[in-house]
């Protein structure tokens, strides 16, 4: 019997970026990927099914709004946040919500691949132990590093 493909949801306001990341995840991991451009679309997708991972742009608090929805609905879908800037207050907020790591955007695909491999490994390890907890990984970089 063939194992079920993992599913991933991407929220990025820039359709081209979302599609680029979706293509990457489909090609490298053979994930089934849904790429959306609004919080409302992301919530509609989440209402239909759980995901093995979410990649959320924090632009205009979109990522935080989806995180809040996940918490309100006691969901444990692992989340990777994307965004520019290293703001310590923002970092503290991510930590309160369970942030596990900080890496950079624009997303370096090799870094994203390592992060997802770690996330999938963590999730599978937790499943074997019978534990499920939210995993939130933040992808942040100061703009000066990308200019």
C-alpha cells in the first residue's frame, strides 16, 4: 500500500512567490500543496482538513491571524512563518506561541528544505511517542542582509 502524500498549505500575498514555493515543495518533497493569497482562503482550507505543515507570510499580520485561528480551534498543524526583520518584540510573541527557530526571508530554498525536513522528523517522532504539540518555526531576516 502506497503511503499517503503529506499536505502543505502556503499563505503568501504574492501569488508568484506562493506558486514558486509550492512548486519547490511539490518537486522536492512530493507534497500536495495548496497556495493561497488571503487569510480567508487559508481558513477555508484549514476548515476542510489538517495539514502536515503550513508556510505563512506574516505580512500585515496574516500569519498571526492564521496562528490565532489554529490556537482557537486547538489545531496542531506545524507552522513555518516567513517575514522580514528581526524585531525582538515580535520574536517574543512568536516564542509565546511556540516558536522553535529563526531563519531568513527571502526564503533560501536550501534553508527551507532543512527546516521542513526537521519539522517532518519532529512531527513523526512525536506521533510515534503519542504526543502532538504545535510546532511554529519563524523565518525572519533583517532587510539589510538581503539588500
